[in-house]
């Protein structure tokens, strides 16, 4: 599966004109395709933005369905990539993330690591309700705790503690 093939599927379906049943099937089909992407192809697909039109047309329930179907695979891919890094690079990644959090008091969800420009353009990331934001966080953390090794959990503990501190003080997701 490639980002181009997923884009071809998205472009071939007029999501806004589908019945509720067909919309659910289309979301399921899209999720299967997205989950079949490698991490790099998944990044490429997300950054190219062909998904934005569909996502904008989705109801909150449909957005939740799509998030539920795709987020665990994405988090697992990131965990696996992190665990494959050499020890020094993992430490550097964690230190950089900690420094950024402490300096800016804001998690930059709309950027890829090492990227200075916003991946969503001038419109910002797609809006999620507070309930969906909590769901995303819960799914991400559950997947992290189920899928990562004990060593990864230990290495990322300070970063997660800082994120928790930032969220408790209202400085993340604002």
C-alpha cells in the first residue's frame, strides 16, 4: 500500500454524497488502507492532505470511528520506530522533546519531528471536540502501555510526566 493508492481511493469516492451505511463502509475501507501503510507512507499521506476533505465532512461519531480504527496502528508504528533507534538517538529524541515542552509549554501536534512549518497550512489541525481529544489521548496511551517494551516505558517516563504536568496546568492542547 502506498500514499498514492490511498489518495486514489479517497479521490474516487464522493464521501459527502454517500448514505450513512456507505459512509461507514468507506471509513472502514479507508482505515484498512491507512493501517496498511508503512510509517513513512503514512506520514506522506497525512502531509499531502487528501484526507482533509473527508475528515471535514465526517460527523463526530464518524471521526471517532476513524480515529479508533487508525490511531492504535499509528502509535504502534511510532513505538516500533523509536525502539529501533540506537540508544543515543532515543536519548537525544527524548531530551529534545523535553526541552521543547519546557521552553514553549505547548505541544506542537501539527508538525512532524524536526519540521519548522505547520503541516496543516494556515488553517491549523482539524478541529476535534474535547471528547474526541480525550479519546485520542486515551487510545494513544493505552496503545503505548500495551505495545511498548519495558525499556521504552522507562525511557519515556520523564517525557510523559512532563506532558501530564503540562496538561494539568492547561498548557497542552490550547
